C-alpha cells in the first residue's frame, strides 16, 4: 500500500450569490494561517457576490468546502465532484427528530 500526501492546497469554497452558486479557489491554503484563510474567504465571497470573480479565481481547486445545504436548511444534497477536485466536504443541517 502506498500513501500519497498532496503538497498543493488549493481549496474551493462554495459562495451563494444573487445569480447562483460560484466556487472560487483559495490558492496554497496549506501555507496560510487560519486568519489569512478567513481573510481570503471574505475577499473571494465579496468578489463573488459583486460579480467580479475571474475565471482563474474559479478553476483548479482540489477540495471543495460546501456548507450550502446547512445554510439553506436542507438535510442532504448530492455533491458533484468536478476535475481536478478529489473530495467534497459537505456540511448539512442537524435536525432533532421524534
């Protein structure tokens, strides 16, 4: 068995905009601090909502963070992995049931 460790940390984030969902990429996230990642999320989300993201800012992510289902109150979704993505972190709503 071989273990492969990726050294590239381009992480896609899902951003809800008035015109639909966009998926900008945080480049080299492995080299950033949590504060720097937070600042980059805010920067990219703002650009996405303002309709000012470039194609380069939305291509090439390897992992997608998709918290959208929980934000909109749904309990599940069907994630679609687009190349070169290799994983999706989907966060959903937690509901107490009888």
